[in-house]
C-alpha cells in the first residue's frame, strides 16, 4: 500500500501535463529547487529535449538520480542551509541575471526549497541563518510560520528571485508541501508576492521568543513585495493527491476508505493519540466506520523538541499512537512523509499495531520516556517498525493511515 501511495504521487506526469498546457515563447531555461527537484527536472528535460538551453537543479544530499542533459546538478543542506546552498544558489542567480525579454525560465519548485535555495541579504552570515533556522525548527512552529520569518532575511525569497529574472518571464510549476497550498510559503515563495506582513513576522518572533541579531531585526521591519508581474504559476500536486492515492490503494486492498482531513496540523504526539482513539473506537464498534476500513489523514504535524533523541514527526506520531492501541487486535497505524525522509533520519516514518507496546517492553523500552526524549527512531528501530523507502523523488506532505479489519 505504501509503495502505491508514493508511486501515484511521483511528479513526472504532473510536470508533463503542466508543460503541455503552456505555450513557451523564446529560449527556455530551467531552475529546479527542492527535494523533488531532480525528478521534476528529469521530466521537464525529457519533455523539452533540445528546446532546453540550460538548467540548474538544487536538491538535498543523495536526492539526485544522476546526470541530465544541459543541466547542472547541485546538492546542499536540508533542513538547515549550508555553504553548498549558498554556492548553488549563486549559480541560479547568475543564470537569472543573464536572461532577457527573449527568454523564459521554467521554475520547478518542491518542498525543501526554503533551505536548499538561499542567498542572505547583505550582512547576514550563514551562521546567522543557521542559528535562526535551528531555533525555528526546534520551536514547534509550523511551516508557514517558519517561512514567514526566514524569507525576510533572503535575497531570493518573497518574490525576489522572480524580480532577478525580469524582464524574462517565469513559468513556475509547484509541487506543494504546504497545507492549503499557500504559494508564498512553498519554498518561501521565490516567485510569488508575499502575503505576510511585517506585523505577521514579528508575531512569530515574539511567539517563539526567537533570538535575532540587530541586523536581522532591522530587516524584519522592511516590507516585502506584494506585486510580481512576470510569473505564471501552476500547482501540480499536494497533500490532497496524497490522500486520494491512499484512498485508491485502500479500495484496491478491499478496505472502505474514509479521508478524515487533509489539514492535520498539530503536535505529532497529539495526532498519534487522536488516531489511536479513533482506531480503538472503530475496533470496539463505538463509531459508524464500517470494517474493514482505512481511515486516512493528511497534513503536516510538528514536534516541539524537548529531548536530545533522534526521530521525526511521523515516527513520533506512530509511537504515540502505539500506546492507545496496545493489546487491540486487527488494527494497524502507519504514518510517513511522502519524500522518504522524516526529520533528520533515513526513515520515512513508522508503523505500529496492538503488539508494539509489548514488543518494546520486551526490549526494556518505555514509550513515555522515549517520547519525552524525542527518540522515536531508536525505539521503532529496535522492533523493526521503521518505514524505510529512501528518497522518493516527490514531496507532498505526510499521510497517516489506520487499518481496521
């Protein structure tokens, strides 16, 4: 089922359909950023052939599939930018500044672009950027809040990259990893107007007590562009398509699928407890879900880091759910990130059932202590309950599924 869900959300056909719908004028150049950048660029390269003059891919380490014709490929840091991020982005800026009114840039954007595509404003160092990114990632802030702040320190976010491309036109094809498909938050909106305000960003800084340099606070007071007029944008995939794929796969396996939400956005452990309670009610006949059923929730939970362990939001969700279904038969819960990397780990997520707690006890592992230390990876690994897919080539949020027979 997991393989089917991922396969149905690979961006190749979506990119091809977007390109078929667009009438390119002039010379075609390409920039692709994000975890799915290489896959999207491959689809574009195959479709455009010799019409593509030159391209650049910037993706996460180990997310490239090899050489592509006329395209330079760079790998860089995620979820925190590194020097390779800056170097790769510099090449993109050089390409953008060399374009004129006879050129068109195909801009392929996927999740992870915020960290992978970056040039800071004057006076802000890589260390400054890494510090604020790390604070945001540990704070429990959601992706919209995170991007609302860090785009204000960037020379390529908040529509600024599109302005560098002008007078050339931009055709942006977006693979959304943001709930509600908010364009100015996907990869921090390099080619769209910014809908957030100075006041919005300041509220995030205060809410999470972020420690900023004096220069960062000055930049926070500068308003971003609200009008970008050289860009056409198409969204090709999102968490909605991820849930639809889960629904389709469940039907093929003989389950009655129910999509609860495509907007799950809360603490991962809270989501896990909620999914466990729904599973328990279903198994015990306390709700109206007809078994066998597959109960599906898409979205992106958050983890407020309090411990020093290893894990990701999907692993933490699954482990939190395990406690609530302990001892129940005919129930299984899995949660995974569609990109194949959950947090700073090599796992996509976790899978648990009614025996998980007992298996952990046999290993002298206490769920409550593990969750308090945010160490879900090591607990799930100990009982072979990690989902390992490797980088998938797509990135359209997360999906959690309850299977009740």
